[in-house]
C-alpha cells in the first residue's frame, strides 16, 4: 500500500540565531526562533512522515514543553520518526519539499541538506527533492521576519 503525508512549518527569524535548515548550518545573520534548533525543513518532513504513517504530528511526539528537546538537533526527530516507521513496516519512497525564505539563496546548500536528511532517515539523497521559493517580498516571509517549509512524503508498507 502507498501512503502519503503532508507537512508544514513556520518559524520566526531573529538576529543572532543560527540558521539551521535541512540538518546543516547555513551562514546568515538571522535564524529561527524555536524550542529545538528551529529547523523548519526537518520539521515539515517529520510531519509529512508522521502523517503518512497515521501517527499524528510532531507536537505529539516531541512536545516543546519537554526539556529533552530544548536546543535539540531536529535530525534526532527524524531518526526517531524513522524508528517509528520501521516498527510499523513502513519504508520511505520519496520526499519532496519546498522552503520559502527570502534570503539567503539555498540552492548551493541543497546537496549537503539532502545528504544530512537522508542519513538521518536511512535513505538515499536521491529520494529527497528540495526546492526553494522566495515570497516575492510580500508579508512576513517577504520581509525576512519568518520562514516556512512544506513537505510531502510517500511511504510504502
Ligand atoms: Zn518547527
């Protein structure tokens, strides 16, 4: 059986925070505000995987009230989600994601992100497709006050 799940995440951006995205650090003057490392791409992928597996959402498994996840690398969330999928006999066929961020340019960082995400999920980088969009200068994302990510995951099992 083929199953699919969708994920979405948004984080505010603040000066002096590290920009962690897709499991890697990207040099930039602002970064996400969040309980964990605020990796919106990893969070959207995590939600897509949990959704496809019928396992609720990231907040259920990794509540931001839990001190275990304070400052946690979001790759840990993906590794844990991978275990949950394996326990249910589900395998990841493919992930597609969009990051919506005004700056910086993400294309040059995508190969490293795909490698880091694939390693955490136990799949090949070729099973992950990443895309970047700006918000054309409109709204919170366009003004550089926030960033968002959307993902879809296809599972077999
Ligand atoms: Zn998040």
